[in-house]
C-alpha cells in the first residue's frame, strides 16, 4: 500500500494525489502550476523555499523567467483570500523566496484504506479567530478587549476549536498583565482555557503558547514555561507570539541578548505590528539603552498615535533620565487618551506646575520626595499606576524610602503582581538593588541578578 498526502490549513484541505483543493466542502479551482507551487510550499511550511528551488521543482521541464513565480504566487494568494498584509498564508521573504506561514496539519493516508473525513468548520469561525489575532498584534489597551470578544465569539460558533480557546487565554493574559482586569481571576480562566486547548489538540501551536504564557506570567514556573514555549517553536519555528513570549521569559531570566534576537525574528514576520515594535522597545528598556527604547516606541506611535504602551515606555525613560518636562508631557498625553475629564486635567496641570517649582529648587530627587509626601488621594490622582503595589515599591525606592519600598514589594510578590516577573532586570528597581533585601527577593523568586 502507498501513501498519499493530505494537508489541512485554515478552512482548506489539499489532497495531492487527487490534485484537489477544497474550501470546506467546495472544490476550489487552481491552475496546474499554481497547485504544484502550493504543494511545494506546504511540504516545507514554516520554512523559506527559495525562488530557485521553486522554479526547479515546478518548472523542471522548461526554462522560465523568475517573474513567473510572482504571477503564480499572486494568483494563489487571490484564490486563498490572502491579499491583505500581513499575509495569512504565503509570506514573501525579501530577496530569498516564499514561506507558508499558517499552521498546517499533514496526514499521510494509506491507499486502500478510507481516509478520515476532516471536520468542516464554518468560515465565520476562522474570521473570528483572525480578528482576534489582528487585535492582539495591534497590542494597545483598546485592542485587547476586542481580541477577547472575537475569541469568545469563535467559541460560541465551535467550542471544540483549540485555537479559539488558546487565543482567548492569551488575550486574558495580556489584559491581566496590563491590569485591565483583575489578574488572579483572569489568569485562572486563561489557564483553564489553555489546558482545554491542549486537551482538544496537543499539536496546536497556539495552545502551547497560551500554556507557556500562563506558566510564565501567573505561575512563575520558569522551567515549565520554557518547555511549553520551546514546544510551540518546535511545531512552528516562526510563530510570532511564541517568539515574543519566549523572548519575554528569557528577558526575565536575564538573557537579554537572546530575548531581543527572538523578538526581532517575530518582527521580521510582522513589521507593521505596533505590539511587536513596543516589545523591541521594552527589550532596549531592560538593557538600559534608552535612546533605542524611545526610537522603537516612537515607531509604534507612528502606526498608532494612541498606543499607550509606547507612551508609557517613553514616559518611563524620561523619568529615569530626570527629564521632568518630558515625563509630564507624556503623563498629560496619557491622561488625555484615557479620557480624563477637564477638571482632572486641570488638577494634573496644577500638580505639574508645583513639581516644576520643586524641580528647580531640589532636582529630580526632590520631586520624588515631594510626591512621596503627597496625601495618597492627591498622589493617585496624579499617577493612577501607583495604586499597584509594585509601582509603589519602585516609587518609594526612588524617593529613598527603602523600608516602605520593601513593604510594598512584599505585597506585590504576595499578590503575584504580573510585573514581578521582570524584577531582576527592569530599570525601575535599580534604586533597590544595592540593598541585601533585594537579593533575597530575587532568590525567593528563583530569578537571576541584575544585568
């Protein structure tokens, strides 16, 4: 008995021996050379196939110009509905060739035995999941709720579709990490969703990414998280979310150069993703390369002027450098984007004026001490992030209130604040690093020392 290949990707099924491509139950017509080209890409999915290799394989019996590839790839994208960017199926790799980027499941069926009929799912399911992924790649505060909504809609259509469970898990993790939702509850739901996705399909790359993300951000189980994310990359080496989450994990463990390299690989796949640009900026922030951090954050803002993560990074760099004017400018900008009322903006401007006066007299350290002495309600109106124990810990450390800083730090660790995963490397903890108590906390979390 011989073998025949069947490929499943998105809503499509391709049977090589029958030379048939189907979308659901509908047969899709392809020109013979376009079919051969698609097979060649599918057989090496996730990898670059050079132009020379494609020409030699598909047009082995004739001499043709390289331009014929462009024509057939364009026709193939049109047939697959892959005309938007970033590509959903066929990615152009500049000066090299092409890569099939969507997850592919390959089945080798034996001649003479009936092949299992693939599960036919409605197109609306894939559209919902695609919308969710687009929201995630935008990566701003306003996009993550849309991602969760899209993935929940997908689960309403088909509750047994692993990528929808995994996508919702990642969306919840993103919201929890940004404190958009209560993090303990969100991580608990995300973990259940990730495990459900793995139970449905243990080969689903998104499921392994989701599980690794929860193990990293919530469970603080560095070794198990690394195993899950490495599994995901073994299935799909160029998966953007897997590369970024693994990069984040390596960053938390102090492996900063490796982390940046992984994130750069992800960006090469999706160069117009504001979320990925901010991830690169964050890597430079952790490396204390502040000029580069600002440059990459501004690239994200060029694509999305309201990207609050990018604004927050620029704000943080100004604060670390003692640039009070830049810090206040970004702070007011952030408040405006959050929709602060005119009265609140007026209050912020009033405090900003007072901070400028203190800055002239006592410099940035004086400003930090002044803010530390503010009544809690006034300080929180100026900077709402100080509601979070980890932010208060960093703030009190910079103001020289070390006992209070470590009290807040212990509260943050006890409540498993998501930001604690970067305790060993983030610049805003530098004021605490020389204190032996800080090393004790690093050891407690099984992290490494400062870079």
